[in-house]
């Protein structure tokens, strides 16, 4: 944190130079205490105002077919073993009679692939699955983006919510998820239907919303098999 603050000061305009002559970089503890005084709400608002995708068409790996490549994923992070953290975030499961060393925070991230820039993020208790929280990150995807996710995040809700944002997507599928091949294309990929979660009847009469369920309808998609 001291290095980041020093770089920020070095970028100040000339009128700050004289003040900088009498200023010393504070220690890490002082920076942490200052952040605590400011509070998380201010930092969250600042993040929302400042952070946005930075890649240009010249950035390697940032675009595919004219679409800005984005990715969502989740991870877990240890936090200090305090009563407050244990109450809010909780511990991971362990063997009977044992206890995890630290509470854990579940973190879900939306990242710009070409720059590795975190564009949006959410923290939540460890007990809440990433499939539940990651859908809220879709607030930050837009038309002109290609969103990628791993097999653990696949669901009809995720697909439908992404398309409602006018965002393209490319997602892996769990090994136990199978689809009937409707049409094989020349490149070896195929078209099939995605059904709402729990639809055991396999209705596939229309991909348009019904009056009874305007947001729950079957969709036609392209699939790729690869090793």
C-alpha cells in the first residue's frame, strides 16, 4: 500500500510539489487505519465511479470477433480470526471435532480478460455459493461484450440473465449436463435447446416468452465439443 500511495503522490500536479517536500510516506498501519476511518461504503462508491474496462482494440487478447472479452469466476479468501468475521462470513466445513483456522470470505469477480482488470466484485459469507452471487455481477456487462464462465457457474438462470443484458456468452458445461443434438453444423458444433432449471418435460415448442412466464422460456444455442 505504501508503494501505491507513493506512486499516486508522484503523479500530482506541479502546485503540489512544494507540499510534497515536507511530506513523508506513512507506514502501512497508518494507511490501514485511514481506510478504516473512511469506511467501506465510500471505497465501494469510489470503485463504482472510477473502474471501467480499459482495453483498446490494440490490447492483445482483449477482443474476439469485435466483442470485448470478459470473465466471471469465484474464489475464497482467509480473513482474520475474529468474532465479527466468524459471525458474518463463517468457517468452511471440517472433520468432526475440528475447526478451520480462519473464517473465509467468498469473492466473485468480473474481470476484463485482456487487462486482468477487476471491473466488478462482490464479497459474501462462505456459505453462499458463487453461482448465487455471480449473477449480480451481470449488472456490469453490456452489449458488445463476450462473457465467459467455467462449468461450475452454468445454469439456465445465468444464461437467461446474461442475454437480458444483451451480452454474448461462452460457458463451459458440467460433465453431467447433456443436450440433445438438434442440428450438426459444418464445423462440428451443433445446435440444441436449454431448458429452465427443473423442467423435466423437455418442452421445446417456442423460444419466445409465454404470457404466463415472460422470463422463463426455452432457448436455442450452439455447442462445441472439445478435448
